[in-house]
C-alpha cells in the first residue's frame, strides 16, 4: 500500500513539475546562445507591435483567451538584437488572424515587421528578430523539435 501511494505521489509531483516548467523548457539556455550575443533584461523587438502585445496582453484577453504565463528573453550583439516572447494560454490559441494583423499589418512578415511566430495548442512563441538572426534560428529549431 505504501509503495502504491509513493508511486502515485511521485507521478503526481512529476506531472505538476512539468506543467510548471512549460515555458522554461522552451527557453534558450546560456550554452545554446552564440557567444557573440549577450542577454539583457531590456525588452527588445524589431517592431513595436511585438513589444506592445507582450506588455498589454490583458487588453486582448477577451478575444485571444486568458494567458496562464508569459515570459521573454532578449539578446543583442553588434549586428543583431531582438527578443523571444513565450506565451502559455489556458486554452488552445486560435487567434492567428488577429495576431498577424497586429504584428504584421497583414498576412505575412515584412521588412519593417519581420516577426515570426509559432502556435502549438496553447503555446504561442513570437520571435522578434531580423530575418537572418542566428539566435532566432537556434530557438526556432529547439522549439519546433520540442513541440512536435
């Protein structure tokens, strides 16, 4: 009986620990970021819409859904800077059309609004870097691999 309760407790603890680390596992570690980049606490972005969306998500919750958690990572180098915005919604994110209009002003990235995003169930990631960003590529490869 004690062994069964111990296994149930450990399984439950592991399940809740994994939920709490939902966005953490997607974030870049220091070892994954190219040496030329330095992390910063400043919120960096290529176009202001990505930063505004992050800072004011509560304004949009009535139609994009309630956000459970959000975080960002900003990086800068001599020739590149930007941020990765991580969102975890309570329910599946289904407002891609709204998001595209908000960050691009249309249906695809532009030179002035180069942000890219990925949606998987209740997770939304926005990369606010230039098209050729090395950090963006590393992050995208990692996240796509983890969210398959």
